[in-house]
C-alpha cells in the first residue's frame, strides 16, 4: 500500500460500516508514523507505509510483524488494553475489519480510553508519581539483561541513534539559529560520548541493558479508573528498546522537566533510585536526557514536514521544536557548579526523613536513606519487617558499619555524577559525620548538617505512632531510641558552625529552613572546604508549612 492509498483507506475507516461492532462515534487521530481510529469501545492503530531509517514500515509483512511485536511488548505494562492484531479486508472504498476478501492492512486493536486519561492531561499528584516510579522500577528489575554477545546497548549502538537524530534534524531544518543549536549539540554529544564510553560499556556488562519501553513519556501513559497503563512501547527497532534502563527513565524525567514539572521529576527520580538502587544511572542520565529531548525534537520536525498540517499547527510545532532544543542545550553545563552534600542527623522520630522528602522536591537532591540501604544490603524489600533484636538480625554493629560504608560510597558516586546528595541517617557517632564532611571537602562541595532534635518524650510518642501505622522502612522501636539516646555524641563546636539546628517539636516554616540552609551552605572559607559563621541556636517557631 502506498501513502496515497492510505488516504482513501483512512477516509473509509471513518464510516461505521467498516467495523464489526457498534460505533456510535469515530475519531481519527494521526501521529508522524500512525493512523489511529477511535471507534466505539475500541481503538485501531495502523502503521503508515514509511521508511524513515530508524523504522521501516514499507511493506505489508513488515507492518504485520510490527503490529504483532507491539502487542507482545505492550501487554507487559498494559495487558488489559492490547487485544490483538486484526486484519482489514475488502477494498479501499469498502474496508471491513476482520472481514472477507484480500488483506489490505493490519491493525493493532486496543480497548479505548478517554484522551483525558493521558498523563499529559492529568494532575500529577505526589501519590501518582510515586506509584509510577515504583511501577517502572519494578518493571525494569524483572526484565532479563541483554545477552553480552547480542551487542545491544554497546557504546556504538548508543551513539548511532543520537547522531542519526542530529543528522535528521539538520536535514529537515533550515533556520540558522536551529542549525547552530543542532551543531552545538552534535559537538557536545560526540565529546561527552568519549568520556562516558567506558561507563556505557560497564553498565552493559553489568546487566543494565534490558528490553525496556523505549518511548517513555507522559503521552504514552494513561490513568484509567486509577489504574496506570504504560503503552506504545517501541516495536519497530529493537536497538531503541534494548537500552540502558537509565535511558528509559531519562525520557520520562526530561518530559516532566520540559513541562515545568520539576518537583514531580525530582520525586520520580528519587523514588525510582530508592526502589532499584541503581544510583550509577546518574553517571549517564544527563547524556540520555539530551538524547531524549532530541528524539522529541526530531518527532516534531518530522511532523512539521508533513503536508496535512494547518499553518497554526505548524507554528505550534515549530515552537515545540525550539523548546526541546533549548532544553537539550540546558543539560550541558556552561560552567562547573559547586555540588552540595547535606547530612540529616538525629535520633529515631526526630523527623529526618520527613524534612528530607520536602527538601528533595525543591532542591535537586538525591536522597539516600540508611533504613532503605541497610535492607538492600541484605536483599530485603524496603518495607520488610525483620523483627530484629537489639544488636541482632540486620542491626548488629558490623551491619551498621556496612550501611554507613554504602552510604559513603553512594554519596561519592552521586557527587561524581554532578548531582547533589542528602544522606539521611542517625549519625550519632561524630567520626561518621566527620567522614562525610571530608568527602564534601574532597569534591569541593558545599556541606551542611541538618541536626534535628526534639524532647525525648516527643520522640517516644512519634515512634509509637509510626510502629502502629506501619508502612515506614524504619524499624527503630523504643528500645533502639533509648540506646541511641544514651550513646549519641553531640555536635562539636566545629560541627555546630556547619549545622542548622532544628527543634522539630516546634518546626519553623519550611521557607525559613530553606533560607537558613542556603545561607549556611554559601558561607565558606576561601579554600571552599568548610564554613564560616557562629554556632547556631536551634531553629524553631511554628508548625511546618510548605515553602
């Protein structure tokens, strides 16, 4: 079938007679590679007879195969939506889905859902973002790694589609400022690739290349009756879905940031990393975010070049194109930035995790929680209850040392990746706090201690409530609290110059905490290795309010 034949077929498929079921209304949607018909309770997706280099739908057999692949792949994350592959029979003027006569085309049949269910039309609540991060993390964790001999995810196969995107953008666009942006991105991509090549290869060998989704943005996610469906995984090119899991999540993070949903992007990234433990993804994340922004730019450029666009739609598409290019450029640091390392310390129940969860949504912080990382060391889910005795189970002294060692190693990796880090642990031993201060000094990072405290009777009551409520990674009980309270080493005079002291029984407004913390981090000696300022009095006033 030629493209002009598809025009006639598309027109005929907008009549009820083409369908084997009631079709009270029919809507026709078009993307750069597909025609979609919303008919009654179902949707039918046809592939355009195109060869764009990165995909080839030029023959009927290829379109059939890709329809079958689309169903196989998408039943993993949206099994209720993908019903199967159907034939379109008859003639161009009188087609019939699943009818008699010669096969004109193949289509993917899906259950229809309202377009308002798409995530780019939904309010992104914290609870929804958490669910989505956990769903994608768990999906990635169960996928088998690519066989090393397959070549999937090799440095060459990573770079190739990136350069192809840039070449296609350059070929389709003739505005000088756009070409200049593409040229700059081309140079940066090649240069950055040289640096990251060994890391890309190491991650492939370590099993992070898996058959993922490949096109993970909000427009391919729907919320139907509170059920999350992730659909439209890439079926047409295995090299674009057998990818580093970091590339998969980079698409979604980039898409959120492009929409200005920065808090949601930070929440998603932190929750995904907590769930998977793959903090090494941060080493390559920005590289893949540039690539993903350029994928969207290329899609828009292809659409701009298609003849059916109105002048208004074309103008909107050009604005979208430039916005994606600007976003890609923004991921390239123009000058070195000074990273931050914060530690949130305090006894159980002092509110470390609560404050950390707030901070990580207003600052670009990667949040490490000792309770989660301790359980990961033992292969346990974060919500697992070990019923460990004091100094027993997973809480024997050596296990605590292993936990702080892991936190230190991860903080080092995160700072090396160019991200800020917030380490959330009791830190009751001064030597442990000092070790993280030294790590900040080695990285030239701003360092601050969030020292949270509250009267002992308040801490006891909070722990009782938390144990009754469940659903928290912490297993600290009253016995643990009493022991840690007795052995806690207070901040030294030197440490107090680096600390923001917060009495969480009278927590101040969040805006005040941010202001004081920003001031504290920016105060440093000429060497940039420590901080100036007088010892802090505990910060306290009114109940915590959002900043």
